[in-house]
C-alpha cells in the first residue's frame, strides 16, 4: 500500500521526523496539532476556544490535502494543560464535529513544547 506524507510546513517536522498527517490506503492519521499562527508562533495566547479552532483548521487542511474531509474523522484526541477548561475546547470541537460525532477523548497533560499552547489535538480518519 502506498504511504503518503502530508506536511503543514511546521518547523518541527524535519528535526523531529514526523509528518502532519500520513495516509495509507483509506486511513489518515493526523499528528498532534498545536495552535500555530500562520506566520509562526502561537495563535491566540490565553484563548483556549480560539486555539482549539486553530488546531481543527490545521487538521482540516491536512485531511483535505490527504484526500479526505472532516466527515471522515472517526476519532479525535484533545490534550489540555488545564482540564477544568475542557468546556471551552469542547465548544470549539462541537462547532466542527457536532454532526459528525467521532469518538473523542479529552485528557490533561502537564505541558507542551511551547508554554503558550493550551491545547493540542490529533485525529484519525477512514475515507469512505
């Protein structure tokens, strides 16, 4: 089966050795996606809702580049540095996935690579 690597242009991809997404057959796996602003740096410092929207937009772009769509998402993982704020991230998640309703997990982590990141997300897809 062909393995297709999708890049988002993240400066972390090459030195870490990862792709934003990988498609093998009809499966797309999207790596941990942080709220990176278009010009680099953190999008919306302090705003968990908007950071989550940013993560989903980056994920959406990667999935589309791999030939899928958000409707193909079967699982999301949302990692937060403050689980007490889960409803802010859940509200952003629901904006995109309210009708799709993938399996989803919210977990708390101690920190991310950048201290300004409040959230990081992953997604798995099966393209119909």
